[in-house]
C-alpha cells in the first residue's frame, strides 16, 4: 500500500495597499466617470476686498453637462500641476530643505542636546522636550517621523520612574499639539490658504496664539499626569503592565 505524499498548500499572498499613485489615479477616473452621472451646475462669484473670489449665496443654476473625455482625464493631470505650480514648488523646496537639514543630523542633535541639558531636571525636561517637538510639528518637520523618537521618550520616563504613557505623551502629544495648529506648515496651512485664495501664511499672529494655548494645555496635562504617577505609581493607567517603570 503506497501512501501518497500530501501536496504542500500554497500560501496565500497577502494583498497590501496599492501604491499612492494608483489610488490617486483611481480617484481621478472615478471623478471623470461622475461627470457623466452628476448634473452640472455653477455658482456666481464675486471678488471681496482680500482679493479672494467667493460664492454668491442662492446663485446656483444648472448648466449644460460637459463630461470629461478620455483624453481630458490625462490632460487634467498637467493642467492641475500647472495651476498648482506655486504651491507644489513651495512644498518641494521647503520639504527638500527640511530633508537636507535632517540628513545632516542637525535635528537629532538639537533634540539630544536639549535632553542632555535638562537631565536630572524632570519637570524642565518634560516641558522643554514637549515644547521642542511642538515647534517641529508646527513647522511640519516632524509628523510621521515622530514615531521614531517615542522609544527615547519611554527611556526618559523610565529614568524618571514614571510609566510609558508619560514618555509617549512627551514626544507624541508634543509634536501633534504643534502640528494640529500648523502655524508655518506648508503642506497643511499653506495648501489650505492657497485653495481659499488667502495670502500665504496670513493670520500668523492668531495661529501662534492658538498654538501657545494648545501647547500650554497639553504640557500642563502631561505634568499633572506625571506628578500623579510620581507620587503613586499605582495610579498609572498601565498599573501592573510590564511597561510600567519602577
């Protein structure tokens, strides 16, 4: 009696997310198809004192439908790039500048120097590091890359006999409290103001006021939680989790 060897099962390939360009092109195709379905219409506009053109309320009227042709799908890419050339140039130049600075290690040096100067000064360390990351977040320098610095924050929290939540908060909340306002972030504030036809980075004073308010509230909350854990580690939301510094 012969026993047939079982054939190895083929491993199913995991499907990952498509490339960003594929997603964008898919959205472009979908938008073009919708021009055949959604009725066309337009609003009248007027130019205000700031120079921006705004829609006149209740001025909508239906117009003749002009669906996008297959050739128009591809020419729309070039037309869009020409129309947004100023913003594209701004983002590329500033983004490239930040990339060059980061490649020199200057940003990491500033962060590590700040940590070194405030060593053994727990509350000052929390304030200075969170404030530094908030400035980087507000400038759009550190956004997704902030994850790489979280282990440093956890190490600092352990050295201060606090839990990992404090370490994550110093880095993550610090950076995103600045990014949420984006007082000089070209990829958020700059992009939005260009679409709204506003002067680039106008209203900076107001945004800095909001930034100061948000960052102050964030740092005070971190200090309150850190002080609470310092006095009684059992009040940590991690409690007996191995990540609790003790």
